[in-house]
C-alpha cells in the first residue's frame, strides 16, 4: 500500500495537480510536499488532471467520470477534458482482447463471430468494447475486461480502506460519516463490476422491467457468448446524450427528453427498487427517430442499486414532504427512521430544513447552485449529527449524475414539478387495496408454511419470558376473542385452497392474542 501511496504522490507532483487547488490552500507544507521542480508542461490544467486520473487507474477514472457530469461545479476546460473519461480512455492492445475472448468462449473467433473489429468502439476504465457480427448477420458488441485489472483495483481499495480507517479514527465526524461502511459498500460494488455475468444479469433484469416501455431501451444479452470476462450484447445505434447540438439539429424535444430522464430514474428507484447506478453520459444514448417522442438507450449496467422496503418508504415520504414544503414532517420522519438522534429537536431541525430548501423551490436548474446547496446540506448534517446511510450512497451518486445530465439537456427543467406527481402516485398505489391484497397473496406461501408451527412458536416465546417474578399466563377477554376469530378465519380457509388470506388473517389474530397484554 505504501508503494501505491508513493505512486499517487509522484503523479500529483509530475502533473502539478497542486496548482488546481485554491490559492488560499496552497500552504508552505503543501508546496514542499507536492510541487514539482521540473519544467512546466505545455498541457492545459484539464489535460494534466485527465492524464493523472487515467494513469492512476479505474477507481480514479470513475471519480473523474462523476466530476465530468457536474459542469456547474467545474470550469469548462476541465469538464471538457474529464468528459473524455466516459468512453475515451486509452485502449489496451486488441491482441489481448482477442486472446481473452477466445479463452472465455473456448475456441477461435471464427467459431463464434462472422466478423470482429480489432479497433475498439470505445474504451472505459474497466473494459473496452469491440464491434462484431454473429454468423446470423446480427450486429453485436463484445465487451472485454482489461487484463490484470483486478490486482490494480484491489491495491486502490486497500488505500481507500486505510483512508476510511484514518477518517473514522482521527476525525471528529468520523463515526457519523461511517467511512468504513461506505468503503466496504464501494468495494462490493466495484468488485462486482469485474464479473461481466453480473452485468449481463443486471441488463436482463432492467430490460424486463422496461419491456414495452417507450422510455428506455436496454440491449439484449447473448447469454451463450457471455462469460466472466466477456459479454456479448445487441448493438444499439443512437446519439450520445451529451451531444446537445446534434439532438437539437434532429429536432428533439429537449424538455420531454429531460423530463423522461427524471421519470426513468424515479421509476427504477420506487417502482422496481432496481436502478442503473452508473448513469454517466458515456452510458446513455438517445433514440431520436421520433424527435417529439425521444427515448433513451442504456448500456453498461455493471453497477445497480437496490433499496429495501423501509428505505423506499422513508425516502419517498421525505422527498414528498420536501416537495410539499412540509418541513415538520421531514423532521419527524428523520427521527422516526433513525437518520438523526432520537432526542433531536423537531423545531430546530424543521427550521434548518426550511432554511436549506426554500431558496431552491420553484426555480429551474439553471438558477440553482447545487454546489452551494450540498455544502449547506453537509453543514446541516453535521449540526444534527446526521449519520451517513451507506445504502443510500449509490442513490446519492446517481442523483448527482441525473441532475448534471438534466442541467445539460434542459436547464429550465423544474425537478420538483416533474418528480412530485410521480411520488404522489407511487404512495397512493402502495396503499391501494389491490396493492395490499397482492402483497398478502405474495406472502401467502410463507404464512401457510409457518402456520402449522405457529402454536409451538407462541408457546416457546411465552416460556422465554423472564421467570422472575413468576406470572400466571392467562388469556384475557380480548385475547380470547382474537383467538376465536383467528380460528374462525382458519376454519373458513381450510376448506378452500383458493382462500389463503383466511389463513393469514387467522394467523395474525392468533399472534395478537398470544402477545396481548393481560387485562387486570
């Protein structure tokens, strides 16, 4: 790890990256440690930063990709250079790619492809893509992992783990920021990228989720030609989402395109709880065949995010409360779900959220400084000792991508007006009778399996009660009523396999009876 630290230090010195820091941060110690005494390079500051990130490897490249989407936070010259990291990273030799494909598929290229282009279509931080055609004549793309990429990534992960340990150990806000948990979560995410079968599975799921939709199209995976280090998928044709001029020349309705991007994101998160979490512009294209009804084309599904039911519920209610400017509800929800300490003053937290959110409502993206808003949010989080939620980090990263993309496509987009109706519909559908019934039907096999063991479980829990002082276990009137009602439901359902809900209802009533407080 020390060797990797020295490598990073040498590259920072060589590329004179210290000059990118604000003047007031150029301390004597910093100049002593980082400044290079070599001849000045003719490359621009953006070029030097891009080259440094490319040299340092995939984890640093991904950081540059994220930065490239935030043109509101970066000067144009730096943003333009970092944009090249999205799909224009220096490729590795094609002979290495061919060797990898032949080893993975167990035979020469000619056994599997009619043609295979040696020059890659695109190269990114972890893999590169080659165009090919199948014997049937279908156009496909072949994604190949970079050689020896896992070793380099693991070295950087050790460095990240060490930094996380130092932050947790020595910084005042270390425990609140949960750096070790965030680092562990990122490690799982980045290592999953090294198995292209996972990406293929993610792509297949995302394709199923949007089957028949006119919002987004995900290329089909060719599973017989997919392995750990090689993935073959349908080739798609579209305009890069960042080529705004080309989109406008095609007559694309940019407002519709931007609004659909927001709708796609919220649909993935709340309807499916399965969202593309690497939505930098290099992974998104636009189908402009119908300019007034444009749709997206999504590739590279290596990183996806998922949230459990509790996180989805609290996230949706928090967002909707913010959109409705109900800051007291926001404060209560943060306490209720454990994101802030239970003794947090509701009134103070409400006031802080109002101060943070009010300035940005009813304003288009072009008029909002999200950089300043993020700084204010971090200050608010520190003030109330708000813990970082590792399970939401991918979501927050994706939100940054989406907001940056929306700013480029249609700066006058009003995020609030676009997202609020969706969340309202989602919450209404979540508690609609038919949705509740569907959930009960989905859980019916579990309850039917558990039901025969229910009496034993109840007795065991009652026996596990503290023996001192001794208490006589009796059923009160309400408990007896619950039990009889539950047995009635079960009796009704036992005669008809088409009534699993009767079993469930009966089980619930019996549980309530068993743990009902005894009347005095």
